[in-house]
């Protein structure tokens, strides 16, 4: 069973078919172009600039901590102020640099719009700052190998595409090592100077940036669609000019021709309703050609048949004419004037066969002129054996006075032989008889095989 959609396509014009074929290719091409070049490029740009931002944020935060740790803490410590992560439990105490940093970062965590910063470690004193997910695990594995490197990638966090960025935090001073190694909450007690102690993770949602990228993509899509439409227009116009128009002219001419021979169209299937107008020019032209061919074949057959019929009729008429003429000439005693005026070939000979009178059609038929044949034996024109047989038969049937119908072989000048249906009879006086030979039209004679 044919698909209905396929049927629909089949009935379309050549131009539409071309477009149906080409359109997915163009659309696919433009989408692929957009994906590979535009989207990838834009995403790479977004990632690059957001990473830069994260780098800046991390540097700033670390600098704040260093300043707090190297300037503020020592001064206050000198005047006996306790520095501890449990500062809120102890009156007069101030937070540790890392506690200061963590708590400042926590205040920025309110909305998802901005960045968040978090100091983490695989060996945390504060158990909330331990490793929580694969990104953190991978980043610490990476940072332990690459001291000055950073680890970052884009992940979906809380439903938002987010850049995650990790920068290493190293034991830059002996105090870091001493305090951590000595701290009862620390799971690791063998830190050394410059060891990796943890890392600063910055998360920046990139959705706001993507909005712009998407807008650019949208513009590109519109541009692509524009190019598509332009191409479609060009293709449609081209096909129309090159294919549709000339074909439709041809088809129209063909249909006019068909309409002209409408009278000769009994072959169109009677039960079938008229076929719907085909939109496909090539198909309809082909159909018109097929119909035309049928008509021409039929006409050819009819013509041949008519031709055969006509030939038969002509032959019959000629035979009739020949018979009538023969009777008449016989009645007129073979009058030379009448013989000369007759439309069929006629020869009058002496009883011994010498040609006495020969008319124009006969001369023409045998290819001679009168001077050459007059007085010559008729065997110049008729095969000798045939002539003798005919004459013998004539004398035998003499009593009946009816003409003898005989088939003779005619000899055309140049040697060509042909078959002749002739009538032969005796005319004229008893003392001076003549033999009258009438023949059908010599143009129609069959040559002897
Ligand atoms: C006086 C002790 C002390 C000193 C000095 C110190 N830390 Fe800490 N550090 C702590 C405590 C206590 C915490 C947990 C504090 C919190 O979460 O509020 C901590 C937390 C951290 C964390 C977060 C992960 C965790 O273990 O909770 C990192 C990373 C860290 N310190 C690195 C350093 C570095 C690097 C230095 C040196 C520049 C340093 N610390 C100096 C005591 C100290």
C-alpha cells in the first residue's frame, strides 16, 4: 500500500520535488554549521571569561585572608585577644582567618545569581568543609599534581549551568602546618610546609551569559532561515525557468494536438473517470506523449487498412475499365483514334504479331517510343512463349468471340519483367484481322520475382 504522503509528493511539480529533496540538506547544513561553529565557539568564550572572573574572585578572597592573617590577627594577638574558630562562644575572641573567610563567603550564598566561595579540604578540621562530590575529588587529585594550576568545568548545579572552579590552598607558612597538625579535629597530622592543605572552590552560574549566547544563536537561526528562503527562491525560480515553463509549453502543445485528434480517441477507457490534472510537468508530458503514441499507432493501422482497401478498389475499377474498354474497342473494330485516346495501355497487332498500333500509356509502361516499336514483333514487349500460348488459346476459343483473359510476362526496356493481366481478342475485317491486347495500368504491375 503506498504511503499517502508519498502519493502527495508524487503529484507535486518538479520544482517542489527538488525543494523537498534539497530543503532538509540545507536546513541540516545550517544547523550543523551553527552547532559546530557558533555554539561551541560561544560556549568556549563564556567559559573562558567566567573562569577569569572566578580566578579574580579567588585571588581577592585569598588576599583578604592573607591580609587578615598577617596584619590584623598578629596585632590583636599581641594585645592578648584570643583567635579561634569558636570565637562566638568566647567573649573578646576574634575569628581565625579561615573562619573569617568562610563566614564572609557564607553571606554571599543567599541568592543563586552571584558566585559562591568555599574553602574545602580532603582533610577537614571542620567536617562541613570536606569533599562532597566527584568534581571536588577530581580537582584535589589534579591540584596535588599541579601546584599552580586550577581545575574547572561547567556542571549543572541546582538546575543551573554553573562554572565550578578550584584553586589550591597550600601551607605557605609553618603556622598552618603546626596548627593543623596539632588540632584534635584534624584527620591528618603530618602536613609539611608547602603541602596542599585544601582548595578554594568558586561557583559562578553562567545562565545569564547563556541568555546572550542564545540570543546570538537566535539571530544566527533567523539569518540561516533567511539564507534558506533565498536559496529556495533561487532554486524555485531556476527550476521554473529551466524546467517548468518549457515543459508546460510542450505539454500544452501536446494537449492541443491531442484535442485536435479527439475524434480518433475511442481508446480512452470508458469506465475510468477523467484523470486529474497532474502537477508534475514531466509526468503529464509523458502521459500526453503516451496518448499521442497510441493515437498515432491506431491512425497508422487505420491508414494501412484504408490503403489496402483503396488499392483493391482501384484494381477492381481498372479491371472493369479494361473489360469495358476492350468490349467497346472490339465493337469499334479497334479504331486507332480511340486506342490512342484510351487511358489504359493498348496494343493492336497484325495476326503474325507485328505491332500495328500502340498508345501512349503502353509506350510509357514498356519504356519505348512509338518509332522503335511500330512494325516490330510484339515479342519485343511480351515474353515469346506466353504470347504464343495466348494466341493459340485465342484461335481455339475463336468461335465464342469473347476476349481471352491471359496472364503474360511483360518485358520492360532494360530487361525488367513484370506480370500482366491482359485481355486478348480478334477485331476488324475477316480478311484483315487484328489482335487487340488491353492491359491494366502498368504503373501498378508487380515485377516478376
Ligand atoms: C591557629 C590555628 C590555625 C592556623 C594557624 C591555620 N589554620 Fe587552617 N584551620 C584551623 C581551624 C580550626 C579550621 C576550621 C575553622 C572553621 O571551619 O571555621 C581551619 C580550616 C582550614 C581549612 C578548611 C578545611 C578545614 O580543615 O576545615 C583550610 C584549607 C585551612 N585551614 C588551611 C590553612 C592554611 C593554608 C593556613 C596557613 C596560611 C592555615 N589553615 C592556618 C586552624 C588553623
